[in-house]
C-alpha cells in the first residue's frame, strides 16, 4: 500500500513523501540490492497526464525488470522515483521508452548498490511522527467519508500502553493537566506493554488541532518509553 506524508527539510522547504509501507515487512530484499532512481520535472505532478506517465513507469519497470517501487519524493517541481532491482541493466532503455511515449519530461537518472536498503529505511519510510500524521489523516478521511461534521466537539478516545504501571501513572497524571481524563485502565500480562490507559478529551476533529494533540501524547509516551496507538471517536 502506497501512503504519503508531508514534511519539511533542514532548510524548512516543504516536500511530500510517498512510500510503499508494506515493504517494511521484508526489507531489505537480498535479491534486489540495486537502487534505481529516476527524477522527473513536472509542474503538475498530480495531473492526469503525469499520473499516466507515473503508472506506466512503475508498471514497466515491474514487468520488465521486476523492479520494486519503494517510494517517491516530491519537492520543488521534481518528482524523485526510487526502485530496487536485482540489476540496473535495461533501466536506461526502459525509462527512455516510457519518456518518449509521454512527452519527454526533463529528467535525471542513475543507479547504485544499496544492499541494506538505506534509502528506503532511512529516507522514505516514515518515522514515528510521520506515521502519526498518516494515521491521523486516515482516521479523519474515514470520518469525512461517513459525513462527519469535523467542527462538532465530541469525546475522543486515545490509547496508550506502557511497560510499567508507574510509567502509565506518570503519563496519565501529565496528560490530566492538559484536559485528558482516564476512562479505563487495561492489563495484558502477555504483552511487553502490559499497562494500558484509555484517555478521553472532548475535542473537535480539526486537522491542525488533532496534529497538535496527538503530538503532545506521542511525545509524552516516548518520554515514558510507552506506545501510543492512536485515537478514535464517534461520528459528529
């Protein structure tokens, strides 16, 4: 499944990262040690014309090279595509053929050995904060598809898990000062994170506010060596 998240680089320039999340379950693939990259310049990276080019590029490299699409970075008019393959042979010819059929965009391309899949694991795959943004967006999109009025305030539940009871209690105490109430405590002796807490707070589901709230909880759970599993709510 290809997901996306938005970030800013060290110079505060915004960019979008698209990544094949399910690859994390098997990365790195020993039989595909070559990183292939193909950078294309386009003013309309989400337009129908470029979307057709993108689809054919990924399909062609998959069918002809068995190249695995890992993800893409979209930044300042450039779309950087990354693939992993067993060999770079035919990569240049195949990409040139796809380009010729779609109008010859300005481009750069290359290949290098990346047996550890560092590009995928360190630059494309989301860190904890980016994964949080993905989860937030998924939940909000599901609410919107169901006709939710995001501006309506309603109880929102947050789920946290910790390795020790004292860590859970410290987190609950800290978040209580920010308006969260403990709804339920959980205990699972078979889990490494045996102590759970369900916290509630009445909020509207405004995306910017959701990001701020979940970042607060995530930061606190990290401090207590815990795990924040996200949130849920009823339709508003």
